[in-house]
C-alpha cells in the first residue's frame, strides 16, 4: 500500500510539473462579469464558485472585481475585497500590482467598514516590506577567502510566504542569500504579538547551507552582532536506487520531485512527546545550478508545519554532466527535535541545539529590530 501511495504521489508531482507549463485557458469578459454577479447570489455554492473562478482568472478579473468592491451591497463589496486579497498573493507580478491598486481604491472609499477591510488586506504589502527590509538588514558575507570577504546578496523574492496558525504565527517569509548556485543561507522573518499588548515583535531564524564559512558582524544596522558558522554542518547523502539525472531540465525537475517524495519528516515539540508528521511542501522553493561546483541541477524543498518550514531539503545532481548522481542534504529550521526517513527508514535525526540563540552554530534564532 505504501509503495502504491508513493507511486501515486510521484505521478501527481509529474502531472503538476507538466500542467505548470500549460497555458491557462483564457476567460472572457462576459464570464468574469457573470462570476462577479454571483458574488451577490443568495446561493452559497454559486458565490463560492464565483469567488474561486475569479481568483483563477487572475489579472483578467481585477478590473470588474475592483469595481464590485466600490459599489453594490456591503456583502458584495466585502466578497470582492476577499477575492482581491487572494489575488494580491498571486505569483504573477502584474496581478499583484493590479490587485494592490484595486485594494487601495477600496481603502479610500467613503464606506468606513469596506475601507477598513481593504486596509487589512493591504497590510499584507506592509508586512512584506518590513520583512524584506529585515532580510536585507541581515548582512551576510562569504568568508571562504579571508583576504576577500564579500557580501552575499539577498535573492530578490521570498522563497516562501508562510503561516503557522496553530502556533499563532499568521505571516512569515523565507528568504535565500546568493546569486549563483546553492544558496549560502536561508532566513525566516516573522512577527509575534509582544507581551502585554505592546505590539509586534519581529524574529528570525537563519541556517547556513554553505559548504564554507560565513560571517555576519552587523544586523539591523547594529554592529557587533556576530554569526560565523564554519559550514552547514550537514553532509550530502546518496539516494539509493535513484535514476541517473536526465539530460533535459524539465525531466530533472520531475526527478527531483519524485526523489523528495521518498523522504518523510517528523518533529517533536515537547519533551517526551511522540514525533508527529510534517508535510512536504508541494512546490519547489528554489532551483539552481553551478557548473563550477559540479552541481548540474539543484533544488530547495521543505517539510512544513501548516506552511511554516521546519526542515530544509537540498536535492542536487552532483558531478560532471553525463556522470552526475542524485544526492540530498537536510538542515533544521526550528529548535525542535527532528527526524527524516528515506523509504521508511530513518536516515537523519537532529536533537534540539542547546545554544540556538547564541549565534555559535549553523542554526541561529534572533530577535530583530526593524527601523521605525
């Protein structure tokens, strides 16, 4: 049964990759208008179907949905704003920009309740800007060459925007550093409500994924905050019975998804608690290659709690082109005890680090100080 399930998951991964390359069917203006009209329907099923269709339509739906957010019944306007709130989270930059403008128009409307709801959705942008600033203010340097220590650039977009509702973490981002090949480090930036109603506290946890030393001496503009891991502290392991890396990039992507599905992650959160399963995030977070480091293909995956990344998975086709083999490495992104199985057998166990808030090892948790 286990093998059948894994085969099915591999098939799903293959289908997802193939479908991702297929152009989405165009939706006509008349269909968009019909779905917008359904936002006012007394039929809950029709409303939900209309909302889903508008989100799937993406950029084509924003003009009409934005207009609906400015007129009609309060219920219709709230539903239109909810649709815009989902569209502003799109992976498509044009859709995000257009949905943001539509929400700004709703936030400036004369209806106080509608304006407040639109502002709540726009806070998604405000938090992202704060999180981006904190990721940039973590000044990471490559210390491989002591004579030439260079700053490692932040990857322009977050690798993942996540939440962990059970743990009251409603919004966070995962970022990577490095403009070539395997990221040097991954950092999460997230808010928590401070004690006594004092507002949000911002935190980060960062892990080295580098083969060599890194150096941080300044964080959030404050000098003397230091982190200097010698390397990631983790080794790459071979995948047994893995196929040879395919010659075509699309085929290698399918292979990486299939290999990731052979892994299973578990976590403990309290002393003595039985481990519980983590889910493999279905999307590849980052893809890279580096001929100078003999990486033909590489990808970053994650095991998550809700969508909060707890275990980082690196899968790489290592070696010269035509003679490479698939390998994987694992890295913690939480202070909890962690376990990973390969084909049902545990291959990695990582106890909680005793000094994860000191900056003395490859995983570090730190409180942040955003600029006012």
